C-alpha cells in the first residue's frame, strides 16, 4: 500500500471527535503559517513605513541642500592663483591666528597647526574651500591633551 492509502485508511478509522480535533489542529497550523508567512511581515512593513518615509524625506532634503551648495560653488567664477593665495593667507590670519602658519609652494599650500581649536579649524576649512577654492589633499592632524588640533594640512590651490 502506498502512503496516501495508509493515511486514508487511518483517517477512516478515527472517531468523529478525533476527526474534528485533527481538522481543528490542521486549521490552526494553517492559520499560523498564513500569519507568519503572509500577514505578519506585511503588517510590520506597514507599521514602519511612515517612519521610513520621514527618514527618507529628511535624507532627500539634506541631499537637495548639498546639491544646491555644489551648484552654487560651480556657478562661482574661476579664480586665479594669486587671488587664491591672498585669500588663503588672509583666512589663516583671521580664523587661526597664531595657531596656524602657512607655507605656499607652487600649487600647494601647507598649513601647520599648533593648538588650533576645533571650531576655528572648521570655520577656516570652510572659508578656505569657499573663498580661496583650496581643496584639502592631505591631512596629518591629531588632538592634543587639551582637545586642540596639532599637525599639518596640505591644500591644493587653483593652478596658475
């Protein structure tokens, strides 16, 4: 006899109460499987959709802000090397004061930091990027025990 015939004979041998309990157990297992496989994940996704949408909207807003900044930088007129050097030296004096020294060599500027505050360094880097169009190429900086920055930054200047 094959397996199907054995199961059919076994089912026929069960009492009405046993058949009802077996059918109820099978229905319970089927409902549990449907819930675990189909409905549960869908409802979890539905519950988290609003939070994910808000996070994606914020990410999109940030990306659009960065795009606008990049387009504003691209729209600025080209700057010559001498103006970039002058503006970079001015920004070092204004933002870093005595904590920064600058050395210009061709199309590269090396800035040596000695005890620069994090805020001053961040403001100076922004000003150097926007005004002098100097791009950081190399950085070897570290925080000292006082929480200030020491080290060197090498910036690429616009070509001559």
